[in-house]
């Protein structure tokens, strides 16, 4: 799985959880807060992304990340 495919999974999860967001609006440098995700939405997006990529990471490791690129990099490192 490439970083691009992980990013695509993140985007898919975001538009599933936040239907007001368009796929083309999501950029790696954005935070999930930037796109309007509350704390429950952020957790749902991360869990859904892990399901889509079949990569499992303890949720606590996502707490220190500041943007979508951080999520991509963490999942890529744990694949």
C-alpha cells in the first residue's frame, strides 16, 4: 500500500463521515479540525481509515498528529 492509496482511504473516510466535504477539498496539510470534524468525527475517520487500509495502530498514537499528512505517514510506517 502506497502513501497515495492511504491518502485516498483517508479522503474516502472523510467524505463518509462528513458528507458536506468534497473529496477534492481534502489536502494533506489540513487538519481534521480544519475541515469541520469534531472529536467524535476525528475518531470515526481514523477508525474507518484503518478499516479501509487494513492497518491497525493504537488510537493513542494519533493524538500527537497535527494534520492529515501525519495520519498518512503514521499508517504508512505501521503497514
